[in-house]
């Protein structure tokens, strides 16, 4: 898979809101723990995919979203 290293744009902004900052750290921490798609290179330069029985990050985020939705009640959009 090719990587877009020449024509991409990255932006960095400060996150001042404490709740939003905690949410970002939660997402980053969970993402860094996810090892299901991790590969290791051996001494000969060959790549081996790690074996993992962990639940994937997508499933974790979906579970968290459902818990938050249930704790707030049903979500309804306001009429425009």
C-alpha cells in the first residue's frame, strides 16, 4: 500500500477544553493499544503479523458510543 507523503496536509491546533482534551487522550490511548493489525520485522527483514485475540478498536469505539447514548437517553435532532 502506498503512502501519501508528498501531497498531504496536516494541521495542529491547541485543544483548550478539558473535556475535549480528555476525549482525545482516550481515543489516542485506545488506538495505540490496538495490536490486531500490528506487524513485526524479524532479524532477516521479514514481516510477521502479530497474533491477537483482542477485541478491535472499532468494536471498542462502538461499545463506548452505545454506552454514552444509553446514559444520555435517546438522541433526537432538533428541527431546523
